[in-house]
C-alpha cells in the first residue's frame, strides 16, 4: 500500500539525514510519528506495524498517508526557504 507520493518522502528521510527534516518528523503527532518510524525507518510491513501498535491495518495506512502528506508540505517549505 502506498499513497503514490510516499516513496519520495521515505527516500529523502532515509538518505538525506537532513536535520530540519528530522525535526519535522519529531513535530508529527505521536500517532503519526510512531507509524512513520515503524514502517519507513524500521521497515515493518503495514500488517506488522498494526500488530505491534494494536491497531487495524487500515489505520496504519491512513496514518502513514497523513504523516507523509504533512512531511511533504513541510519539506516544500524547507526547500523553498533554502533556495531564498
């Protein structure tokens, strides 16, 4: 399952090590940050994350889409600020 744009966010997080981006991840609400870390950074499947966090798989998917969307918007602001 993928929201179609999540791979870009995921790859930047894994590769860049961008401190501002890491700060943005820390600013996510706990429920979104936990899902993002477990699935993207730790590499768990949606099903494994659901079991680990005791939530439905659909909730994992929805929260991951939300987390990626928030990070994508944050990154847009970060990158536009760096260009100025």
